[in-house]
DNA sequence: TAGAGCCTGGACAACGTTGTCAGATGCGGG
DNA sequence: CCCGCATCTGACAACGTTGTCCAGGCTCTA
């Protein structure tokens, strides 16, 4: 004898479906669908009955099924480095707001600066069939996204460019910002200027270093090997790097810090020293103006990066965009004191 | 004559399906499914052929369909106040890490402290059939979640308790923390102590105020009306409040600040004044130790809040939890100088 | 060599929703 | 009184995947 087909394991706790609602209201399946979606062509009386059944059963439409049928998920994915980093919070929020304005939800994931994890995340998002993807690259090869892009997943890269693939990018002017920041120090009389930055494989780090070198070259200053230190943003690493260049026989009189994680450690090191060392830092910090001296920064607008990227993404989805573009947002030098200290030696 | 049934509008850009892969590899549908899911029972040779077809077509499993069939989405939702707030970034990241350890993705949304938006978001997440929901409440009535909870959506509230509904909560010891912080000021000789906090309808704000009042009462100090100011965290509002209590005929000699948004403004106001005013702030800040004086804070562990909540959520999903519980995490007083200033008058 | 048992592969239904299309109902006009 | 039309309703097939079940071919043993 035929068993009653048992439902698969704990199926949403046996949630009511449109079928259940239809049965209870004594109407057809499609009529329920019409009510739920506010489609026209339902008598007020019928609508009332259906609505009653919905409320009584606690019915909620299953968007998975809907997505399957309609082909659009009304959700976009964001792959970033670390949500806990104060730089990415506002960026993520900005993306979310644009998504919300377009009726979409945001799924995000942190790559922790690991290319494999970035790929794993991005592909998982694609498997969920997000309509679009905003990626802050950890890796430098994004060919794995080619089938997705071809299949119509809108894609925008932010903060760092895409690797090996032609796609929209929204970047800050890392090179120009760093160059300007270093030039600022030079203008205040410094010649021995240190640079402490992130790992050189990260595009922003490389660009900022290039800005530093260019500014130095512009001023005819030869950069000593000991003035440049690249690596992780781990506090110990940064601390060692800073102390080294400050304790050398010919110590640097100013430091350019490559990002916000580096900066907080550099500030700590400088605060411990008697001799005043000038500092210009890439990325603004919340209380930077209240330190003594205030921290001069090259600020980038994280929210604007996110917003611009998301807007571009939705324009891709509308189909009004065709040619991938590279957009560069300006940075802003904010002088607060630390960058205007004269060389002390 | 029967039209060829046209596919619904731009269906994922006509992505290949398992059927396509099966056709190309010359095998059955289910065999492809087996390969994709690493199920046993496929000859290496067959598997190779299928894998080739998958690569050639750029096939990626459609998780929407999978979810529909299996009933679990392997994703959880997080509704918080504002992702751009440095308090919520780490919390969100901690939730994400736990989710990742359980193979789940995180969808999050910002309620912007608006109860309606919180509800809209939470229900949208439920419609996507997230397996669980971590909510930082904006509103104080969560009965709208009852059908969802009943239907098996694991639910945990963080930072603030649930309203009108019996559910797991993970909170900081707001009352005890504030009470301790204010007692700290009293122990350093202060009697006229101001409290600037968030809107009283927010649970954390109310609890911290209660802690303040209790500490004052413990010390036998009567609180003057002008010492307490509650409202939005808008800088102008906070600034006015601070200036008022500092300029009164009998000005406060110390301020207790109710959260990190308030604190940054209070610090600015205090920095502008000649007279030194003591400060203890709820929530730690990134550079708090480098200010002059260092900011004494009552720190809560945002990551621990998120981690604890997420872990509890997955234990609900495993079915090992039954009774909703209220977990309270301790806070930590970190003395850095500003809280140890003597009353100056 | 026949039969039992295993291994591989495929046909089919179901998940919950929406689009299509055709049937039912009611109303007004001839 | 009947027909045509507009309005409302429902049956049915798809969406892409997975679970169930059975068929066919193979190996191994008696």
C-alpha cells in the first residue's frame, strides 16, 4: 500500500502556503496570489475572505518560490574586507540605502582579505541568484566571475580595481591623495619622510606608495630604503616599523601613514616619544581632530564610494549602462596640526 | 496555433540548468545533481564528463530552487540600527563569523531606529525564509514575529530586550555598568554629575539612566532636573545639553555620557572649555586612550554580544534549546584619566 | 551457470509560487 | 428572452532542484 508521502524534514515548520489559505477561504489558488500581490480583479468581498484566512493562518509568502518563478531576487550582494573596520561600515550602509531605494535587500560577507574566501563568498551569493554584486576585491584575479557577469549579474568593484576582467570600478584617488599628503609634509620643510603602509599586493596600498614616491621625486628627494615599510596592519608589525624609522641614525621627521588601521598604531608610537614627529594619515578617524596635535588626514568618502557603486549597479540592472567605466573619487586633505609640525632635529 | 511558450522576462539571463548540463554530458538529471552535491554513486568517468559540461556551460546551482525543495536557506538575518555605527560593525562581524562556521550567510539591514522599518525588514527576511533572525530592536512590540517564531524561525534579540514576546535576549549590563561608572565619579569627589543620554524609549538608554539615578541615590545625592538630558544623539542637541549643564549657576563638575554617539560630541564641548570637567562614557572609542586626558569608559563587548546571540540562535536551530533565556553580559570600567579628575570649583 | 546482491543511472513527483488561458457569472441591450 | 461583453475566478503548467524508487548491468558465490 502506498505510504502517505512524508514531507521532507521539518519543512519551515510546516508553514501555511497559498494552497492552505485558498482552502480555508474557499477560493482558488490564483485568487490568493492575486490578493497577496495586490493584483486587480478581485471583489472586495473575496479579498476580505482571503485576507482573513491569511491573518488567521499567519501566512507569509515564500519568496524562494517567488524568486524561482520570477527570476529576480531583489537582493544584491556585497563582499568586503571586514565589516568591523570603521571604513567599511559606512560604505556598507550607503550601499544598503541605495538598495533599499530600489526595493532590494543587501547580503554581505567579509572576505578577511583572503582571495579564496572572497571567491567562495561571491560565488555563494551568485548561487543565491543575487541580482548584482558589489565587490571590494581581496584577490587580483576575478575571471571566476566571468560566467556570472555573462549570465547577467550586475557587478561593480569598489575601492580596488577588478583583476583580469572588464568591469565597473569605483575608486578613490589613492595616488593623488597620497601624493598631495606627502607634498604637504614637504611643503612644511620635511625631507626625511617615512611611509608605513599595507601589503603591497593590495591595490590601494600600492597606489598610495606610488603617490608617496612621486611626491618625493617631485621634490628631488631620494627615498632611503629604511623609510618605507609595508606589511600587515598588525599593531606589533606597525609599531616595530615606526620605531625603527624613528630611531635610525638619521631618523625621519615625518610619517605618512597608509590607512586607518596603521594610523591608530602610529599615533600611539608617536605619542610615546618626546620629539614631535609630523604625521599625515590616509583615511579620516573619528576623534582625529581632538588629539593633540590634531591629526592631518587625507580623507576619502567611504559613503560616497558605496553610494556611487550601488547606483551604478542598479543602472546596470536597468540596462542603461553598457560600457564598463572606471570612476575615481577625489580625496580631501584636512589639515589639523600634525601635518604642519616643522621638522624637529 | 500554439505559440512557443516564451520564458518569463530575462530569466537570469537564461542561465544553464542541470538539465542543460545533463543533456550536454549525456546523462540523467539526477546524476548531475549527484555530482554537484558530491553524493556517492557516480563513476569517476561519468563524474568527469559531468564536470566538463559544468565548466563548459558555466553552470552554477540555483539555490532558490534548492531552498524551495529542502526547506532550509542556510542564511540568517540581522536587523540592526545602523551598520555605520562603530558599535554595530563588530557586532555584525561577530554574527557573520558564527554564521560562517555553520555554513550560513548573513543578510543584514539597518532599521535606522525606526520601529516600522524594523518590522518591514524583519518580515522581508522571513519572507526569504531565513533560518533565523537576530534582531536589535528599534520598537518595543514584537508580536508581529509570533507567527514566524511559531513557524520555526529561530529568533534572538540583542542589545535590547524583545517587547511583548517571549524570546532569547542577549544584553549588556547597562544598569550595572552605568551605576558603576557614576559611582566611580562619586568616589572621586563629584556630587554634581550630569547625565546625557539617548531617547528614553530606547531600553539601553533607560537602563543606563536608572543606573545613574541609583548610584546617585546610593550616595545620598539628590539629582537636580537640569542635570539630566535625554534626546536624540544629534550633535547639536547634545552640544546644547552639555553647555547648559556646564553653564548653570551651580554647574556640574562631571558628566556621564550615555553612549558613543553622545560621547564624541561631549568630548568636543569639554575640550573647548578651560575648566576641566570629569567624564565617564558608556561605550569604548577607538582613540579614547590617546586623548588628553584619556577617556574613562564603561566598555561593553560588542563582538561578544553578537557572538553569544548567534551561537544561541544556532543552538535553537539544532533543537537543543527550548526555554527562552535572558543573558546579561558584564561591562568593564576602564579608567584612563577623564573619570579621575577631581571636581574643579 | 543461475541466482543473489550491489552499484550506477534515470524517470518522476514534489517544493510554493506566478503566468496563461479558459470557464463562470452577471449585466445591459436588442 | 437571449446574446455579447466585461468582470471575476480557477485549473494548469512551468520555474530548477532534490528525494524516492526502480531498472539494468555487473560481480560474486553456490
